């Protein structure tokens, strides 16, 4: 498995080997992996080399360390397709994960100028502002702040937003959700994100800003979210540009 004659650095070979064991499910989430010493003895390689491989795997979110206990296998990242407009609830269910939300705040606020412009409403029009921690199998995935014009997306209650907003919009309000524009940016978790997402300070997050539209082109939500970069990756297919 480790080929010392290969031009590929040994730390990288070990890294790829451990990655394969994780991706194929041989190493299971929360399982402890062998120690630096064990790897170094088993493959006759230096502990420095092992450490470099393990550090890279920790930084890439494949492994996590617990002080005094060892190094463990992380849950695999959720792969989110960038094609297709879906809700958090749908995404998690499709993967066999149980979606849930922890409501942080839910209020009606007057739209400030920038928000009003983005939602194409008059300044000070009432807007629902909802802050939720979105969870999968009870683990925090994202901290999401959603703003919706209150006289368009009517009748929201805690019960509804603890389930699915999109389901309410489509099934109860009979509105047709059509498209969204979205931007994704890398960042470091801010203090509130550290607390709600249960990550260490300095952890990477993916910031996503989405504006979504009904079929007649009316914007119905502006959503700002911070996704845990160790739990999420985004994938999409591309056609060759002509
Ligand atoms: C996703 C959407 C968010 C939408 C929510 C509805 C992103 C970045 N955000 O989290 O815009 O409001 O789904 O989910 O994908 P729900 O129907 O489960 O409440």
C-alpha cells in the first residue's frame, strides 16, 4: 500500500489510503484510527510523515482530534448539488438524514433599505425574519437567516418553520417557487456561528446568500446562511463553454 520507490510523497500515499478506507466505509464515523506510533511502526515510516498525513486529513474534515483521546473518523460531508432548487428538508431527506431546526428567533421587522431593494418591496414593509440552526440527524449543519415579505408569505408560525418553509409556500399558499440566485463565499466562523454550529473558533464556513423567486419573478426570500465547511461540499456538472 505504501510504495517507498514511488515519486508520490509518502505522506500523500498514506493520506489517500486512509481516505479510501473512510470513503468505502471500512473506517466508520467516530471510530478511532491507529495512533501516529502505530502507523509509523506498521509501515516503517517516520512519525513526522504520519503526522503530516493526519494533519491534512483533519484540515480537510476527514478526521477530527479529541484532546487526550486520539484521532477519529468524521462523518462524511453532505454533497449538495448546485443544480436544482431544493429546500434543506428535501436535501436531507434525499440523503436519508433526519432534518430538524432549532429556532433562534422569529420576528416581524420593517424592511431596511437594502433588504427592501432585494425583496423588491417598499422600505419599512413588514418582513418575517427567521433565524434557524438547520440540523441533520441532530447535528448542526448551517445557521440560516431568512427574510420573507410578510404579506406575500403569509401565516408563518413556529410550527411551520420548525418543519419546512418551502412546503408551506407551495402546499398551503399554492405559490410556485421557480428560481434562485446564489453566491457562495469562504469565511471563518463568527462568534455566533461558533456557538450555534458548535465548531471551534477559527473554523471555516461557507457563506451562502440566496434570493429566490416565484414563477412571476417576485422575490420571496433573501437567505443568508453559514454552512459548516467540514460537513458540506458543493458539486456541479459543467458543459464545455462554447
Ligand atoms: C435551504 C435554502 C434556503 C431555503 C430553505 C428552505 C440554501 C443555501 N438555502 O436551506 O434558501 O429557505 O432551504 O428549507 O440552500 P425548508 O423548506 O426546509 O424550511
